[in-house]
């Protein structure tokens, strides 16, 4: 899976914001903000990866259990899917 090229992540002050590009702005109603962990996962997804790779990245970067990492990754991916921000490869 990979981030849809019609979305970008930008940092504004201390906040990470997902912004639509081009025609996507017509369909994207609202704004999505990410915390530090979300922006970390986003950076990995920009290159393309599998869900298990995201879980492993969280385990290596943060002090979380495998179960918590799996839950957090699944929740994050579902949010991206809901706004059509994620391309399944």
C-alpha cells in the first residue's frame, strides 16, 4: 500500500496536516491532522509498504506492545482509506 499521490503532508507550526492536491480538493471535505506517530507512519507509506512493516516500524521506534501497534496501525490505515488517501498495491 502507498499514499495516494493526490495528497501531501505538510507541517504547519507544531501540527501535521494532510492536504489534497488538484481535483481531489473538490471531493475532500475537511482537513485531517496527524500527530507525530501518524506523520511517522505517513513517511513510510509514501515509499510503499505492507501493514506488517508499519507495525514493525512502530515497535522499533516507540515503546508499545505488538498488540497496541497492530491496533494503532489498523486504525490509522482505516482513516486513510475513509478519505481515499491510500492506494492498495
